[in-house]
């Protein structure tokens, strides 16, 4: 993936994070999505 595009996406998503709890929830969701997507790719 293009690092520049990834940074732009991260910056856009970060706009919605207002508290540490928001960041923690986002981190859990992103981790879950990443793992599920990776596992599906190998299935």
C-alpha cells in the first residue's frame, strides 16, 4: 500500500477521535478488521 495514501487516510480517520476511549475503540476495531481481512485472504 502507498504510504502517502495510508497517512492521508489515517489523518482523515483521526479527525473523529476526540478522547483516549475513542482511540482505544478505533484501535480495537482496526485490529479486528485487519486480522479478519488477512485471514480471509488466506482462506
